């Protein structure tokens, strides 16, 4: 049957309606493998593959086994941001000791037409999602005046703690680059389970470079973001994790030292 008024078949109309309803009713969930406190302790080997992560979300960030660089995911693609500042597509069989994924369904959009600092971007998000008790996923597609990043170099056993590893972390300064910023805002009560506050990764538009963001200045771009109220955590079962000290006295200080 064909609807001459709308110009499409009833089957097409039904499919469009179902797709719209599915998008509206899809549950927003964050999937996380392992804990940030485990990384601090040196639990750098996981069993969760890139292909498994993509079953849990099309958007996210994390790291790779042996802390071999940073992980950034969007548009159902996963990239490895390496210790030399370069980027490459991740292989499906690569494994991660810590990652955070979701199916990105933003509810809000804001366009920046003037130069804005990282703090100014965060204030826009905080003014819309005013409660710190929910998670928030965010993405910026735009032109950046500068982006300061760091990446983690590959480690060998016996693993040192993450604060020790990052004492000599490589840092990079991307200037006048177009790219994608992928991130999450995590509630303060989640410190240790995840990274409380803003955690963001960057990749250039040519997909040749990027890293964990230390700071940035946006020239112009579009911010999309949305709140998430459900978290699912997959805890490792290996000996490294089971024997790790996951609640040290200096937990908050240690996380802030490696993330900023």
C-alpha cells in the first residue's frame, strides 16, 4: 500500500515510527569494565576485548592492556591513542583493563561560536544538568585553538602503580586542530569506582593523533550531551584484581594526580 499524501509506503511509515519510538525509549546505560582504583594499584591486564566493548556501546573511553595508550570510541569505532601522540584503529581482539562505554543518545546541544575554555564548556553542561548525582556523556565536534594531552606508555611486569608510571608521562600540544572530544562527567561519590568529575579524550579529524585531555581551548564547535542514570560494572575475576588494594588512604589524591 502507498500513501499518496505523504509520498511513502505504509511499511516505510511503520518502520520510521518504530525506529523513532525505539530511540526515544532506549534505556541510557553506562557499561564499565573494572575499577579506576584497580588501575591505580597496577591491574593493567583485562579480558574484555574491543569487540565486546562495542556490544556494550558505540561511544566511550578507557585504556588498553599493559596501559598501552588511551582508548577513545565514537560512531562505533575504537581508536588507540599511543604514547608517541599518534592514533590508529584498535583491533577487535585487543583487550582493555578499564573502559567506560554507552550508546550515545544526547538530549542537549550547544554551539560555541567564540573561543571558550574547558571551564566555560563545563559550565554550560553544569547549568543544564544541575545534579551531580547522575552521569553525563558529552561530545564536542569542532575546531580547537589548543589541546594538551598525555598518553600512557606500554608497561612490563612487574607493574608499577599508575602514579609512578605517569611520573614521566609523554605530553603533547595540538595547535589549531579540528577534532573530536569524547568524555564523561562522573558524580563525586563515584571516585575510585570511576574518575569523579570530567574525564575527556581527544582525537584529531584525520585520526592521526590524540590522547587523554589535560586542558583545551575551543575555537568553535558543537557540544552534544545528555544525562545517564544507570551503571553496569563488570568486575574482573583474575588474581591481580582479587589481591589488589582498592581502597587506599590516599585514593582521591592519587586519582587527581593521574588525571590532571
